[in-house]
């Protein structure tokens, strides 16, 4: 079993936000549906005697749970931790009735909430694999059972010095990810709260990456969820970015454009605060300075400077917000000054937000830089072709068509490469697009592809004619 390392990142997380009241309010709001239901379940009276008479539980289990539950001996878990773990694990294993399982889970959660140190009772029990009884409950039909179990697992996984085993961890994180993707999940805030806890631990962060968790978070954020879920999921991204490698990877998932949209639309201060904190981490945490520079450029491209200006004019009373605004302003302004025209172009293409910026229409730019679109395995060309296929924005499609045409016009082997990447087929398809500007730019791009053919054919004919004339002249001399 792996030893859990010191969580230096947690120190940074706690130091960043001294306004503890926000954290407390967010924790309450994040679990409100679960907690309201738990309060109702606490009022339930369970007939433990009937379970004993039907031999579903042992005499020891009965006596222990009655003393704890009905006689109010709340110190029993500390007095006899081994019995506590055995009794509760036996109960959730052998009882099948939903309302009783609900009640047992609320008792377990209360025991852990009263004292974090009590996770040792379960994690160090002699019961064997402590995870399996809880993981089995995630497959139950009852939603409260599932989500209270998930909450307990998060506490057991995060409040103990030993890490959760990899296979169990993979199952749990996959379950949380699938719950996030469910439509109309009443407990989505509770799911997000579990992730907020789990992703503070470095090894759990990489496990979450391996189950495609980051792209899931961002796809949900791109779908315009309510501000509380928005805040919680951006918080998850924030804690992920305390790891330098994950901070470097983040924009490969299109994080910056999505977060820039959230910042632009945000009416809640806590959402603004957490988005700015992610942006700061994306600049500060990467060890590769080139990646940090690319992140700055991407933020500029996504109009973050405009939002920083608006926030600067408002002058929030929140010191965290204003410190991050000042930091980001300084770094983004500096990156603008260092930007070459090709840097601007590459960032715009990678952002997927093409517009008719001056660089596209510059003949000088294309003469000097067309060949550079082949760099890094033709990354920019592949992105352009992807946009031609996937984008629904007429402006993006029109600009992408124009760029493909200019690349073909200025790079000798451009036509062949574009055909290999499937770009010619996509441009031809857009000839029938509903938007007249897209049709026009697609037609121009096709003409440039064809003109390239004609130029090549003309050169070949000219060469053959010269060779033929040279051959005739040699024959005459002979």
C-alpha cells in the first residue's frame, strides 16, 4: 500500500483563500440536497430487534448499534474502534432494506464528521478490504444510498495517511465522473463536493486524468450549468492545476476558452474569484516557460484582458480577486508586447475562435509564414481542418477556408498536404453551406486549389516542351 506524501499543495490552497466563511458556505450549499435528506432520515426509528430475531444480525451487532443509536453512547467508536468497524461493515453487508441502509450510512457519516481521526476505525479494521462493502453500495438503485456512500468513501480516502488502492480508486472516480454526466442529477453538487476533496491529493489527480475526468469537467462547464455547480467544478480544475504537469496539460482540453466564457458571463463573485485563480495557476505553476507563455497568449486571444479591465474598474473589496487581476494584467500585457504575428496566428487557431483579424489578410504574413504551418507535425493545419469539420460558427468556417487557400497558394506542396489531411473534401462540402460568406470563401479556396493544379500542369508542359526542343536540336546537330 502506497504511503501518502505530504500535500504541499494543500498549504497553498488554504493560504490562498483566507476568507473561510466562503468555504463554509460553499460546503453547505454543495451538499444541501444530501444534507436535507439526511436530516429527515435521522428522525427514523429502526427496529433493530426485528433484525436480531430474523437472524440477519448477531447479538453483538444488535447490542452495539442499540447502545450507540438508541441509548446515546456516542463515545463507543472511540472506546472500542474494532467493534465499531466490524459492526457497521456487517450491517451494510447483510441488511438489504433501503431505508435501514440509509440510516446506517447517516450514522457512519456522523461518526466521521464528528472527528476526522475516526477514519482509522474503518481504514485499519481487520475486516479485510474495507472499500468493497462501500463500493458495492454505489451500485444500489437508491440515489441517497449511492451518494451518501460516495461522501463516506471520499472521507475515508482523504482523511487517512494511506492512499486508496488503485483499482478501487479507478472504480470510484469513474463512478463520480459518470454521475457528473447524468442528466438532471439532483445530487450533482454532492458529486462535485466529493471531487473537491479527492483532487487535493496529487495521486488522485492523476488517477482522475486517467479516467478522462478533466475533459468531462470541461464539457460540463461548457454546457452552462448553474453557478453553484460551475463554482465547484472550476474549483476542481483549480486544485488540479497545483500540479505543474497538469497545469501544463490543461489547455490541451480547451480549458482557457471555456473559462474565459465563464468569466465573461459570471455574475457571482465567488465564480469570478475561482476562475481568476485557475488562470493564475496556469501561468505560475508550469515549469516549462514556453507553456506559460502560450497560456498567456491564449488568454489574450480569448479577450481575458477586456474582462480584467472591467474588474479593475469595479474594484472589488475581495483582495484575492484584485491581487489576481493585477497579476494577470501584468503578465498578459507583457505577453502582448512579446507577441510575433505568427504567435498571434497560432494562438488564434489553437483557440478555435478564428476571426477576421489583420494577420489573415496580410500577404506578407503568408509569404513569410506559410511553411511554418507544417511545424510540430502540421499541428496548425490539422487544427484548421478539424475546425472545417466540427465548427458551427460561420465566421470560423469562412476564415478557416481562407487560410487553407492562402496556405496552398504560398506553399509549393500545400495542395498535396491539404488533400492528405482531408481538407480539400471539407472545403468542397462547404460550397453548399447555408451561409453566403462561407460559400464564398470555400469557392475561393477551391479556386486556389485548382489554380495550383493549373500552375503545376503549366510548368510540366513547359518543361516537356523545352526537353522536346532540346532533343530536336541535338538530333539536327547529329
